[in-house]
C-alpha cells in the first residue's frame, strides 16, 4: 500500500488526538505504528492506553518531563536531534507501516531540529510508510511537501475560563 504524508497543525485542540485515532485505526487493520513524541516527556493518559496495544503500537518520548515554554535547554535539543535520527532509522527499517512525529512542528519552531532536517526526514520516507506530523506552527515548506494537511482552528476553549487540563480529556 502506498503511504502518504499527513500534517495536523493549527492552534485548535485535537492534533495529537487525531494522529492517535489514526494509529488506533491502523492497529485495528493489523498495521504496525511507531509514535515519536517530541518536546513531551510527561506521562499522559494515552500512554497507558497505548501500552495495552503494544503488539501494534510503539510509543517513545524524545522530550524531558516538562513542556518547553521558553528557550530550550541543551538537553532538549540533544533529545530531539537524537530522537529524529533514531526514528529515521526506525522508519527505514521496514518494521512499521506508520510513523507519527507528534509535536515535530513545535520542535522546529523551538529550533530543537531544523525545518531542513524535518524535510530530509520526509524525503527519506519509504513509499509504503504513512507519515503523520503534528504540532502548531507548521512551516510552509512542510505544508507544501505534505499530501494531506488539516488545520485545527480554535473557535472557543474553556482554558480561557481558567479550566485546567483534566486527566483523560487533555492529559
């Protein structure tokens, strides 16, 4: 089966959720999925769910246990760059039919790795691998090279009323 490159971006909620839904669908069809989470290193509820599907879905985090909201530390940059290199090898191994780079757009935004490095990764994709890239602030060059791009647009969010992230819903 021919694979394509999908991008989920925008300021609205649901980019990672959409990608994980696609992983769930792929696993249901017997496909092997590798999820690389950049920037994230914290424990989210979906990690526990996906662990139950470990026969089909592998998830590894390439971030520390804090989300970057300032200039990244040297450790943040090193984790992301080593992660991108590792996942490129995994993608080219033939073991997985779907690769998800969760928050890779944010990783480029914070200069954890360059847009050029992400474009090189995209170009190295074997033809039969579906590649999914998530995160706000997708660079126009990433959008241009993708086959499918969905922008999540925030219309209204209860965070604006002070609602914190809830277990099982946002985290």
